C-alpha cells in the first residue's frame, strides 16, 4: 500500500508537513497509561495559557478549513476537538490503547493525528479532493458521500477513510480490538510544523516501541518525496 497526498493539496497548502507511521503487532491489552497521562498533562499546560482556538497549530487548520468553504467553528480539526473536550470535561476519551495514545500525543502537540486499521483499507490511500462518488462509512454503519471538493483520505476501492481532511474519520477503518497493523498520519500546517511534526513523530514512535515492543516504520513526507510505501 502506498500513502500520499495529491499534488493539488501540495500546491494549495504549501506549508503542509505530513508524517506517517506504520506499526505491526498492535494488541488491545497494552498499558499506555503513563504515556497518556504525561501527554495529557502537556495538553493541559497548553490550555492553561489560553483557549485552544488561540494556538497557532489550530489557527492554521481553521484557515485551511475556511479556504475549503467550511465554517471552522462548525467543523473542527481533530486536535482542536480533543483539546476542546479536555478543557470542558477535564479528560480525554478512553477507547483503545493505540487510539488513547494517539489522542494524547495529538492534544499535547495540538496537531491532528489519525490512526487507521490497515486491513480495512482497499489498496493505496491518497489524501485528495473528493469528486463526490466516494463512499464514507459512519461509525453507525451508514454510508455517506463526501461533497465534491472536500478533502478525503480515499483508497483504491473509492472508500473515504476521513471526511473534511482532519475533521472526521470513518468507522470503516477505525482501530478496534482485532486491529494488529495500523497506519498513523499526523499533519501540520502552522509556521513551525517543519520542526514540530517530526518531533511528534519521534515522540509517538518511542511510545509505541515501549508499549508494543515493535519497531514502527516512519517518514516525514514532502512535495518532492510524497509517497510512503507500507
């Protein structure tokens, strides 16, 4: 499987910095509580200085959503939603150790992180503008079609594994107890993304090694080298 961003996105969002990680050997019984607590504390420290909406990482995504014709306060990137929930409820949701770890790191860095079950992806996966024919499966099992021009994670079988770019993942490839291999994608658009995203990648890779005793494959993609081969 190849993962990449379409050249149209590189053209329209030249500040984009994506990082990709592939890990095999995931199990639902790993203990990530210490790492989750550490990164959740870092996220709380960010929020102590002001609202998540004021963070440059979030502001960059709000501008990107606005450029796509979306209302940034109606459709929030994943990291903004996590920080907002943390500020309001005091905790992050607990779902699966891999998801919990990705959520905590995402909140700590204020950068969206997506985790997908590789076995549920049909062939190559590309982040691109939708044409409207793609099939998106909700967490309730219903099928939707993204709006034309919406950014999606589309596979070769024309399933969309995320809608509105970093807003909402699909239930089709959600991490579940049976997941053993996961593709993790982090994307930044803010001014210091070129240094922040690789640091997030190293941080997450280290936490995954500790939790599952597995060596993840990692890469930071660029317009000149846009493909991650799993």
